């Protein structure tokens, strides 16, 4: 079984911020989880490098757009390396095989009479880089701030017959509830379908205005606009229509993609309207249309309340600086623990510090430290014991229910909820330790059997809980597993067959060292 996950590719007319980081870490956690399940997993991310804004910025700097995007791309690769992303492929839309794939698709659609040339006179949004219709006007007949600045244009361009497929998309969405995840995003999508009725999609720009793009194969005086460039990365870098000597993967083994991870700001119209219709027009069946996992935004707290992060406000949070200050594990954990895909969240550095300290340092870290210390001091290694009691049985049962809930939530992309179940289990293990008080049992020789059972259970709980956290904080868990000495044991385990009893008799552990040193707000100063 395979799992193909992609994220939206980032536009190289800026630099990465915490919103980019969240989306990529979200996808990375899901990819690592599916690898744990034993699935053949392919994780694609990358950058969108064409467009008018890139050309204009490069011109202002007096440099070539190719030089400009190479420099900006390095900022994204640096950020994602700092976040320990495990992507299998990196998409760049200036890649020659991608450009060839785009041109091949455009030619086939043109040959099928699905692309036509038309004169247009009207309004154009500089910000959104698209032509506007009266449907974009507000109740006062004005184009809102989301479109500004707006200017009048008079030019010829090529259009894709989007409106011919709106009826199909409406029927498809009604039959496929998993097309958009979570379900609370569907209403916005349904409104957007009505908006698309009767409107075709402009897919070109004349070279006299924009040269930094992929030439139309049937008219070299035009370049293709973003929709028939950036969106196609999802299939071009998965091997669609690849050349015979290509090193790209076999498309048929990957597609259909399981899910595209995107922000709510690009759900409509690009990903939920344009993209599925493009695929359908290219001949993809309904079963080959991927789902969209649509997440909310990271806002930021201010004196006047929560506000959207933006370059103009100067409130962007740099993920690289955050990792350098608090460490990659703290940042990754906070990003997927403190936000749900169903809503927006506000970045709060106090929450980052507090969540790490309470759930990892105080909880998992504390459990591991005292377990390893007492086990090495009193037993040397795990031993068999005939002792059992209600508390031990309850802890074992708690893991069974935790594993089931964890899998259910992860399969539904609810990482925050999956983590909540793991933390509750680790909390229960610490409560178990407090009630059993192995430090007291160690003082009474006649309670040796009970001590062995308790320490075995504490070690087992720490090992199992850490395995469930591994997709989120892989670096920390790798260090922890060296202390638990379970790396080799894990090679035979997947989430599918994980169960109580993975630690064998006679198992020795290493000396405990702090894995989760407590953070302070002073670290950020």
C-alpha cells in the first residue's frame, strides 16, 4: 500500500514564515506516521518560481529572475532542513521535466479545443495576478482590498474552458465527502462553485508583459500563468508523462495522491475548483481526484487582539530563528499540538514553552529518567515476575485504547487529538508510578517481585509512548531510544502490530540523560 502526500509549493517572492513551517511539519508528521505503518510513502514539497511578482522584484534588484529565485529558494531549503523535513522529492517549477510536462498537457488540451484565444478589456488585480469580473465586486460595486491594486487592461489571452466542467465538479463534490477535509470548509467551496459558473479561466500572459514563465507550445508569444504551471507540480514530479530516461518515480505507483495539504487561503478557487477540473479535462477519473486537507492560519497575538501575520505589518515569525532558539523538537511539537486543522490558531511563545515543559519535559522526560535510574540501580535489566495487580492491568488496557484512538485520529489527520491521547497515556503511566512508589518498594526485599513488575511496566509505557511520538519529534525520540536501547527492537515493529510486551526479559538500558531540558522565556531574549 502506498501513501502520496503533497503540500502547496511556496511562492519564491518572499521568505518562509511560521505558516509555511506548520504546513510542512503537518505533512511531514503524516508522512512519517504512514512510514511507521509500513506503507510506501512519497512526500513532495517545493517552490513555485515563475510569475510577474518574481520578474518585477528581480528587475528592481537588477538581476535575472533565475538568479533571484535560486537565492530565495535557498531560504526555503534552509528552513525546511532546520525543521527536519523528510520529503522524498523537492519540486522547482523551473525544472526542465516539469516544463516539458506542462507544455505537453497544454498542447493536448489545445488540440481538444479546450483552450481558446480571446480579447479581454476590463479590470486586473495586481495583487492576485488575475482578471476580475463583476462577481468580485462587493455590495458597493467596488473591488475589495484583497484585490488591490486594480488596473484596467486591454489585451488578448488564452482561456481554458473551465465553465464546461463546473457541473461535473458539483456532482463530484456531492458524491465525495472526503474531497475536502475537514468538512467545515465545504460551504466556502460550494459558494465558489456558483461563482465559477459561466467563467472560463485565463491561463496566459503576453510576453510583452511577462517573460518569466513557461511558453505556450502552440503560441510562443505567450507564457502560461500560474494555474497551468504551479498546480501541475503535483503530477509532474510524481512522474506523469515522464521521459524514458527520467529519474522521476513511476506515476502509476503513486497516483492517485492521497491528499494535498494546503492553507485555507488557496482552497478556492485554485485547488478546489481549477485543479480538479484540470485533472478531469486531462482524462483523470473521479477515483483519481485527490483529497484536499485544508488547514487554518497561524495568527499572532497583539495588543489589539489576534491579527494575521503579514510582511506589511512586520509580524512574521521566522521558523529558522525559532528553531535556533528553542530547538527543532520544541518547535515541531508545538506547531502540530497547538492547532487543529478545523480552525485558526494564534502563535504564542508562552504556549510553546509551556507545552514543551509540561507534556515532554515533565511528562515523558520525567517518566524515562526515573524509570531508567531505578531499573539500572535495582535490577540491572528487566526480569520476569509473576506479580500482577489491578493498577498494572489498567495501565496495559490504557495503552490498548490509546493506540486505537491514536491511529483513528492520525488516519483522520487530527494530529493534535492523536497527541492528546498519547500524553494522557504517559500521564497515566506517571500516576501509576506515583501510586506504586517503586522507590519505596525497593527498600523491602519481600516486595521485589512487585518492584520488578512496576519497573517493567514503566519501561514498557515509556517505550510505547515514545514510539507514538516519533513522527512528531524524531530527533528527540531517536536519542531517547538509544537510552531505552530499543532501536533494534523497533525494526520489527510497525504501528499495525505495536502492542504491550515489546521489551524482552533481560533487556538492559543505558544511563539516563536529559532529553527534554526545560525551556524558559528568557531563551527567546
